[in-house]
């Protein structure tokens, strides 16, 4: 999302350099959504990918569909969600065209709609899979009950949710429990949470706790915050948003950090402002 006009407005050459840096760092999955950049970022990425010389089989491409924004190339009068089978198929095919690829490794429905129907979504998913246009299907920002409903007709492999040291509701409301029970991979958007974005009592407490841990683990604060996410047994996959090569490299190193049990609970305690019950 941050590569295009909603973020750093990377040029084609800059995107190519970022792709190569990610791959050389061990990151091979690129997370998209049709709406990013007001429906422009997928095409920008696709142009860069086509010129990069990167083999398609060496990377994984994810996209999402369903959110209808008011944008120059859409005639929407209000933000809404569209999950008819016809629209899901059209949206996926449009993403394929923009990304200049024949298939998506994973297609997610972006946010739950009050009007979504599992049969209608399954009809699209079945067709896209049969035609080889998507390999896997998942959801994003779905509750356990919503996953259960959609999953009754379509196999859900992934749910991309908000999860971090400052936004950990999914750990207490059953979302991560449901995914562990049903072998659904959690992806975490904004995995650093508000830690570097806001100055408040919560983030100040976390900063203070991390001061003593950076030396202990020979790690930076952002690495430790990612390591906190990675320690959860649900096998959470963080979606990092940075476009800075050094921070991308740092993020990968977080996978080598194994926080002790007490240090993990120390950070949780400081974040929530009280001991666990």
C-alpha cells in the first residue's frame, strides 16, 4: 500500500529496486489490494514487475477485493462493499491484468459486508480456482463467526487482521483461537501498531520496557515489537509496510529473536497497563 501514491509514490525503478531488495532479504510475498492508490498501485507494481526480470514462480502475490471506493476510475457515489460472484471474478481478473500475472497465490475478500453470502462468494472462488487464476482464498478483518460462515462453503487459508503489541484484541476475542483451531494462517497488518506513530501513556510504557531489552537481545525496538508478534503460537505473518531498505532488512532479523516468556508478558503488561488476570 505504501509503495504507490498513498505512500512514497515510488517510481518504476524504485519499485524494481525494492522488489530485488525484499527478495535478497528473504521476503518473497507482496501484499496488494485493488483499492491501494485509488485503484492505481497494482498497475504501477505490475509495470515494475514486468521489467524486473523476476521469475513469477519465485514470489507470491496476494490481492484483495470487495471494497468500493469513490475514485476517479470508479463511478461509486458512496463507499460500500460488493461481493457478488460476478464482481469478485471481474475484480480478480482486473488485478491479474494490472499486476501482469496469470494467477494470484492468494485472493482475500477485504472486509466483511452485511450483505455477503457464502454461496455467492463460493461460486466465484470455485470458478477462479478451476481456471487457475487463484491458488488460495482467504479473508481479511473477519471475526470467527464470519470466518465460520464463509468457510462453510469455501476453504479459508488466511485471515489478514489488525494485530500488534498495541492492538491485540484478536488475542482475546477468539479470532486467533479460531484460526489456530482451523489451521488458518493469520496475517497481521500494521504489526508495529501505533508504537512509533503515537505518543501516549501506552507507548511510553512500552518504550521504557524496551530500553532494557534492546541490549539484552542486541536488537532494535522495531525488531523486538515484531518478535513479540512472531512469538504467538498462531504463527502470525506480519505484513510490513516500510519502503526503507534498512528497515526491511531489520524486520527480517526479527525472525531470529526468541523473546523469553517473561519478557513477552512484560511487554504485554506494559501495553495493557496492568498485569494479566
